[in-house]
C-alpha cells in the first residue's frame, strides 16, 4: 500500500529540496518530532525512513566519516518520487540529480550548513526584537552582480568574475517605529586550509555586490536594508586568523549600509546563534563582541585611502 504523505513528509521533502543532504541526526532533531517538540523514538524514525526509501521518495548512502574512526555516516536525499512530490507541493522543483554526486568533503560541508541555517530559523525566539524571514541554500543564494553584455555571438552574458557564491544565506527582520528593516546575512563556512587570498577575493566581491546595489529589489531576497557576511570557522585560531587578514579588505560599501564582516566558530553558532559571539572587521574596539544585528563602530584608521 502506498505510504500516506502527511505534513511531516511534506516538510521532509521540502527540506531535502532546499538543502539537498541531511543526516539522521538532523532528521531526529528537526523533522521527526512529537507534539511537545521531543524527538520520536529511534525505531519510529527508522521505520518511517525505510518506508519512504522503499517507495523511492528518498534515498540514502553512506559517506566516510571525517575522521578515520567509527562507522560511515548515512546521508539522505530525494529520490524520484520525492522530487515529483515536492514539485507538486512547490509548483515546480529546482532539482538536478548531479547535485547528489558530490565528494564526502562537500557533503560534510553541506550537512554543517544545513544545521546552521536551521538553527537560525528555529532559534529565533532567542532574538528578542528580531523575526526570521527565510533561509536560502547555496544554489538560491548564488548571485551575479555584473552587467549583462552581449558576447561575439550576440548572446547576453554576465562575467564569471562578478559572482558571489555563499554557502547559504538568511534574512532577519526588525520593526522600528512601524518601519520594517530587513537584514541579509551571507554565510561562509570557511575550510581550515582555504587560502587567505581566496577569502579576500570573496570579501572584495561582497563589497562590489553592495556597490552595484545588488541587494535592492532582488528577485529572491526582496529589498534589503543591511548586508552582513558571516565567516564561520572550525577553530578559534582559524577565526582569529581570518579576522586578522580581513583588515586588508576594503569593505567600505558594506559599511555604508550598516553592514559588517563578522567572524565566529561553528560551535559558538550552534550553541548560541543569537548571542554575543561575533568579532567584527575594523571594529573600533579590538576586544568588542557583537550579536547579529548590533551596530559596529568602525575604526577608520584601518580603512583604505580613497
């Protein structure tokens, strides 16, 4: 007998459509929940997953653990009937089966981003005067802020050098005296071996994105008031290294719209997402820590001359 598709299954399909990969821990924490918010029993979850996999709504595969010890981790993604179902739910599915053919390193990176984006959505009650708008996976957060030009064949194209490709993004909203302000946060999960020059290039492009007014009336993000970029590292030493080298970056356009470059660690984000856990580029107070929507007092001595 075909499995009945209820609200929980629809949420699962939409989540996999947006994030592509999730693991069992994610499903247990965010999807398979009792009415009181606690996780369902492991046997209940496994039976449901086995049924959905048997009817080709989802599929799973093992990926090697990041360390050498322990069993492989099981990762879930959409299968053909799940793609068809989510297409009915959303009025169309933006899906390419090639997305699931990724390296273990990429998949682990994606699993962490899934946790970050969902933590910010589900933890919004900690944010006092902020409201959560929406989160965006890597493919939806991708932007090209360059001008359209015709190539030698007459086709309209944008330069590959005007692309920003964050690992994800989300929007927070704050209402002040009846006016809504919308904060856009691009998220960069920094790899430990990533070269500093590559990160500085990212910072340059984010600044150009703001300079070119890419945040105004965006077809996906809508109209944005404040743009901030969150750089999340595995270790505190890596965070501080990024912060030190960020002083070489010119991000004055971001600062003109009350934006900032913020730096933290994965463990701090997961344990206290709306807390005072961020260090800021060019902060006037070297030891100052910030929360997401806090204004950053800029140390002008660090700025490049015009």
